[in-house]
C-alpha cells in the first residue's frame, strides 16, 4: 500500500517509516523539513522513501500530496496533545486539517481513503460504561474533540481508525529496516481498553472509578516500535477490523 505519512520526523514518525517499509508499504513522508528527516534516518532508509515538504495545517496541500502521489492510505502522527486541561497547542488544528485533506482527496477520487490517527487512552470508554476514561482522569483532553470530528463524518467518507495508546517509550535510539522490537505484538480492543483489571474499588462513591482508572493506566504503557508495527501491520489488511473505531492496545506479556 502507498502511504502518506504525516509527521515523519517525530518520535513515532521515524519508527513508522521503518515499520511501514518492513511491512512492504511504499512511504511518502509529508514533513516541514526534508533536511531534518534526512538527518534522523540512515541513508539506506531515507533513500527508499519519497519526501514532500508541506505544512500539516494546510488541508489543501495534504489533499494534493495524496492525489499527486496516488496514496491509498494516510497515517497522521503529527502534533501532541497538551497534558494539562488548561493548556493549548496546535494538535486540534493539525488533526482537523489532516482529516479535511483526507476527506477531500477521497471525494475527488470517489473512494474513501484508509487513515490512521493518533489519540490517547483517555478517549476510550471505562469498561462497562459509555463514559470516557478522561472523565475520571482529565488529562490530554484535546483528543476528545478529535474523536468527535471522526464520529461526525458522513458514512464511508474516510475509513478511519484512532490508535489510543498510553505512554509510549523508545526501545532503540536508531531505526532500522527490517524494524526490530524486543517485545511482543500488541493486544488490541475497540472502544475500551483490552484486558482491563476490574475491582470492587469502582463502587467507592465519587472517587472509585478515578482510583481504578489510575491503577490500570500504567499497565497500558507500550513502546513506539510496538505501536508503529501495529499500524503498519494493520494496513496490510484491506478489510481491517479497526475501521471506524478507537483502538486500545496493551502489551499482554507485561
């Protein structure tokens, strides 16, 4: 599959380059600076990809890149949510622009594009309820408005998935192809976190679900390499089970 990767210079982005190539995809990297990306990747990897310079906040440029390079899928790893609820950054603007660009390209092509976006653990539902985890632990709240944009899309306008990991850390400072990970592949679940550990604590008035959510959260720490591989592997499946849903992931071996 030919994939437009937006945000390829980020911590997850460079690992997505390696993972996508490892799984046989053709990578078109959409970045602000080609020089920066070249400095982050070994020459042997950089020479295998096409690089397009552009602004992730410009939906028209994104749509043009998709169409001119005949991309079949888009992965957006650009932008970071602010942890504190009172702080703001440019993630919502980036997310909205990328989504509009993907949707516009699909309309012009008369076929919806496959797209992976990044969210956070907090937009998944507390198991057994319809309430987001971020209602109990109010951090990274910008992801909430992003998932609302996805759910408000007309049917089949974008074949989207939203990966919702917790903290991601790097296994290796250098990327390589084939991509390497010392950990197992991730276990996933739609809508709510996989392998949730329930407890009577949730019945404590007012604070119970907050306590249980905070206790479970560290279990969902994964690596950048695992998440990159998860997305790249899924894009090999034209009938992905994750289309149209937020996806929670866990390293079940921990």
